[in-house]
C-alpha cells in the first residue's frame, strides 16, 4: 500500500476511464487497509481508488508499477479479490496514505462483485500498455526510475537486476514473435515451471495455429526442465499469468466464462468429424467415457483432459454440429447423433422385452451390442414413459412390459 | 371355495413398488382390492403386519416373491386413505380391515331394519349383529364405526348407553 499516492482524482488529457466498480475495499497485503469501502477506477494509465463516503479521499497508482495480478476466489464470508503485485516503491514517490509497507502486493476486495469484468479490463490494459504510447502531462513515476534513484549498492542486487533485465529482453523477444504468429498480443512474464498436462493443452493450441510456435514452446519447456526442482510459489503465480496471456483457460481455478475459448470451439469441430462413424456403429449413442477413451486413443500424444472434452461437447449445439451432449437423470452423460430418435429406441426396447418376456440390463446390452450403462439408461427411460415396469428382488433388477 | 388369485399375483413386478407414479397407482389399486377380497373371503377382520408378511397374500412362494415391509405399509396407508383400514395401535402393528366400509355397514343395517319393520325400536347392537343374516357377522367388530356411520346417515340413529350395552334406535 505504500506505492499509492494522493491524487485529486481527475483524469489527465490523454487518460481515459476504462471501468469503475463500487464496493471495493483495499488490502495492504493480507491486512485490511485503514481505509473504508470505496470505488476502484481503472484508467488507461492508472489504478485509482476513491472513498465512497468522502470523495476528497482519492489515491492512485500508475499501472506501470504493476508486475502482474491474479484472481482470488471468494470463500465463505469472503468476497472475491484481485491480488495486484507491485514493483518496489520508488525513491521520489509523492506522499500517499502509507509511508511504508512490508508487503509488495495489494488486494482489491469486491464486496459488491464485478471482479470478473474488472479483471478482464485490467488484463486488457496491462496487455495494451496504452500509458506508454500517450504519456500524460503530469509526470507519472514509472517502474524504471531514474538512475539517481538507485541508491542501493551494485552487488548481488545489481547482478539480480541484470538477470532480470536479460529475462525481460528474452520474454519480450518471444512475446513479439508469438504475437506475430498468433495475431494477437501475447505477453510472456518470467518463464516459469509448466507442468506436463497444461503444456499438452498449450501445445495443442499452438499446433492449431503455427508449427513455429510449437518449436518455441518446446524450447521453453526444455529451458524449464533445467530448473526442475526449483518451483517457488512466485513462479507458479507467474506461470498462471503466462497461460492466461496465451488465451488458454486457467487449469487450476474455475471456468472463466461459458462461451468457451477458441480451443474448445476447434476441438468441438474436430470431435464432430471424428465421432460420426463410431456413433453410427453404436446405434447413435455413446457414453462420454467411451468418447474420451476413443478420442484419446486416436490422438496418441496430445491427450485431452476430461474437462476439455466436456466443454467442447457443450458447444455442439451452438456450433450447429450434428451431435448433442445429453445428460440423463442419473447423471450419465452421452454424446448422441442429432438424428437419434428417442421414441424409436423406446419402442424397440419394448419389443425386445416383450419378446423375451423380461430382461435385465445386462441381457438387453448383450442383445443390442450396447454398453450395460446405456442399456440400463434406455430401460429406465422406457419405465419412466410407462412402457415397462420393474421387478426388484434378490435375483436382480428385471424389466417387464407394463401390464398394469 | 379356494381363493382365486388375480393375475397380478403371479406377475413378479407386482411385488416391487413401482417408481413410475402412474404404474404405482394401478399397482396399489390392485393390491388394495386383493387384500380386501382376501380378507372378506377368509373372514379376517384384523391383520397383524408382521404376520401378514408371511401370509400368502403378500408372499407368493411359487414365484419366490414377497412384498417388503415398507411396501406393505404403503399398501395399508392406501387402504386407510380409502377408508378400509383403521390402525388399532400407535405403532401401526395391528389394524382393522373393513372390507366393507362403515358407511356401507350403515346402509346395510338401515335396510335390514326397515325390511324387518324395526324402525324406531330400541335394540342392542348385539341383537343387530346376531341376527340370521350372516352378512352382519362383522358388526360386532365395528360397533363404534357403525354408530358413526348410522349417525352420519342424516341422524338416523341414536345411541344410548345403558348398562354398558349400547343401544341403537334406527329411524
């Protein structure tokens, strides 16, 4: 919190307001700031906060001071938060509400929600870095202070700084080349540990775009492998932001939104092609677990995670593909052809049962060449429609035509 | 005369409480009529739940199926709702089976009384139940419900307590 400075709250000439949100409380690291609830404002250049009750009390911090930021999910009795990690305080900083702080990060606690949109806008601004293009008339202290500010000795700190700059340079180069290839801004924060599963989904996304990107990410992975065993919490945090900037949904936390990412859309289209033939073979319906096994066996190397599969399947309808994801009452999820008619299935089930007098799920499955799970679902559905009735005894569950 | 079991009795699903609501309604209706007709035939007026589970009504040895205790309770509850059953104790272990409902008894008594010209006469329910008519055999079990029923028939009866003998006047 010692990075904040007092301000009159007015925007400068080239500065525009991006988004604001009421009901936000500030935290100095883990401690609640000695300020009340206020409005947080995001501009192209700064992050501002104004006290709701006392409009005169307004503080701000330039966006260039932000290293990175992340979301902190809401808990019981706790609001959702955005944690903003900041560069060290500058020597010539103007006065602010805090003289000093033991934390290098602050938190914005969204008591009245709105964190998702705010986070999205903050990401945009941090990506675009519009403050660099349009410097405002009032000199705003940036992350790179004047040389005179560096009063610390050029010792280990100096070496660290040099390494930091070198890393930034590498990141910048990679970012630029990635951005060119991807066609949208990509930022690389410090290279970090990437675990294999996420690397797979990252890899897949890349291979959809360009081969060169695959090479790039592979080289990064190798670089990381050298640092194996050095995972610090810091780097994990950085890695999360790295993935976010790549446009892949964060694997660690919850969904960001329901509309799905590019990755899922592409995947859904691919599934539409792959699954046509197997579905027809199996009478138009396959359990999601069967689909998962089939698809991953076919892919061999770049495996799908179950989550990715479900998300892709959810998009079938909106993409107008001839497949549908369907969830039964019992929770079983299946993929079925759009042309699949439920009434036909039930009518044929009734015929089968009547022929044989009575059937168990296993017998029915054998008869039709379906999996036992799907066979049971079909029988249960027929029972629900009133065509069949059940006989539950120590001998097992049998279905009879409903003679009642 | 041996009891004629209905077709459902030999249908295994009959002994499983059906989850489908419509099917269950039909099933319960069939059970109710089975229980009532069995009791009427066997001249049973009361049933003990645990004994019932072993009796032939709820237990078909030929197809190795029997109705579970929970399902029996459901059937009994259905009978109670219809007015054919009264619990004799709080624990619901013994019940009164009225294969003829009190109202029906009431009507029957009224008919008998009118037929025999006994209107406006005082008689004990003992007399009533021990007439020649075998139909009235169950009355001794249903004295109280019968009184209610008779009374409910537009106040056509009044009961006088006389030396522990309940008298009834049917108008």
